[in-house]
């Protein structure tokens, strides 16, 4: 049976997404997307534009928007407040995909507003640095991970270290104490062990019982 590959990509992203997808779906609908599986109604470009419109506005790291991206929705201030509150309380933070970007900008880093080669549902290798949470979990210096993002880290926030990069140099993981950010989606692989490792590493039994 034939199934449109781009439609499959979108279905996978929506199936695995979180609350941030709500603004993407709304933006795509406003721009004329049809919530239908028929190929003649499916407009992949509209959905990609919706994802771009819902990225972190560059005003938060003192840059101007690039011409091809319009930032119509601003939810980052909510993410920023949550990250700052957790940090003030010394609570561990795990950021995934847009989460690593939000962490980086919250602590003073910047982003590449648009990159190529990572905006499809594909897999690529990452190089992992030793003496890191990521290496501690995978126990090797290379791992194959999934990738679906339009923005990426440019300038790393102060006090954070880069602990994984893609072959093209894209930053895939950053760490600072009990704050971890990864650009890929371990949840998409049902990698429960990744989250269990994070909990065991940074959250005490007493905190869990609270």
C-alpha cells in the first residue's frame, strides 16, 4: 500500500508531540491546512511554515528574524519562567528538542534560526563526549539518534558544556550540573531507560516520595 512519506512524517511528529504542537496545529489551520489524509488536500509546506512560525523568537537573544521566518506565536516566555523557577529551586531539568533550545536561550545562549538537513524524520550519528550524563547512559562515543528540528544552538549559554554533536557540527546535547538538554527524541524510541537514568541520577528517593 502506498502512503505519502511526508504525511507519515507529520503523523509521527503529531503522535509523539507534546502541548507545544497545539500552536503548530492552530497555525497550520489558520494558513489553510486540511486535517485530512487525502494526498490532494495535504500541503506539507504549510505545516513546515507552521513549525517555523512557532520557534523561539530571536528577540530573546538580541537578534532580528531572518526574512523567511515569521514568529507569529510567542510561548517561550512561559517556558523561560518555568526553567528559571526550577533552576532557582535547584530542581533537575531535562529539555528535549525545543527544550534544549529553550534552556540555552534562557541562560543567555543563541540559536541558528534555520538549519538544513535536520527537518525531516531521519536518523544520524552523534559524537558523545566522555565525563557526561549522555556518555554515562550510552557508554559509548557514538550513537544513532532521530532528528526533527529547524533551529539549533549557535552560541552555547555560559557554564554549559557541549556533550554531543552531529557529524555536521550541530550541537545535540548540552549539560550544566542537573540541567540536561538533548536535541533528539528518546521518547520517540520508547527509550524509558533514558528517563529512568535521569531520575536515578538527579532525583533522590526523598524527592520522589514528596
